[in-house]
């Protein structure tokens, strides 16, 4: 076995790819995504539904329920983008998403704005986060009103046009996952750590 030298950029690209956060996985890949990311969500089904929905194209709540607990035995690493900066990635991760829980080093996951906005001793897994190119770039919350879902996002910094468009698509996916129309609002949110 030969030793491979990797930069942090390669490691982060691999993590994003393994967690299906670079590109959406086709619906047929649901079991592989469950295998890769859902063990951490066994007790928190709503978080599992959202975590899968942002990763697997066209997945429904019923698909998640049907796939829950199924483990794929194929542990192939597959391929990943060595330079993910050419493919902007924007995701709205729910509480306790395994990418945020396990991602290290923390100083590469959390920008300085995190400390300015979030109460001390709050871990990123306690809050739903906006993830842009593998780094926490803001916070978000959702509220159901009259059969519609309002997705409010507070970016730590102004988003350029492409990430803004991807964020709008991501908010639409949250609505689709939960079976309701979603609207996106960019505004300050109330920071409420889960635990």
C-alpha cells in the first residue's frame, strides 16, 4: 500500500463528496447515503429526513422511512473532486447533521463570524447551519405557517449571485422534502441551541 499525501483541501473535498454535499445523489443512491450518514440520526428522525433530502435528488419522507435502518455493505470510496471550489456547494444542514458533528479541524469549519453571532459554548451541531463550500456560512430556521414553510436564513456575510441562487433552490428542496411550498427569507434569526 502506498502512502498518499493530501492537503486539507483534498480532505474537505472528500468529506463533502462522501456526505453527498457536493452534488445531489440520484434517488437510486438513497441506501448508500443512508449507509454513509444516517447512523448518527437513528434517534432523531426529522433530522434524518432533512439530512437525506438535501443529499438525494427527489427523495420523499416515505423514501426515508422505507430506507431507515438499511445498511449498504459496499464501502468503496469512489471518486471525488480534488478541487471543489469550481463547483459551489450550498446546503441547509439540520440540527445534528453528521458532517457538522464530525468535521475537523474546527477552525476550518467555523469562520470567525461564528463566535460573534453564536452564544459561547454552542457547538455547531446544536444549530441548523448554512454550509457554503464546506464551511459554516450562516444559520437558518424554519417555521410552518398555514401549510407553507418559511425558511429564514441569516448568512454571516453577503452571498454572491450564484450561492444566493443555490440557496433559493435549497430552500425549495426543504419544502419538497417536507411536502409543502417553501419561501426563503434572508433575515436575522433567533439563535436557539437545541440542547
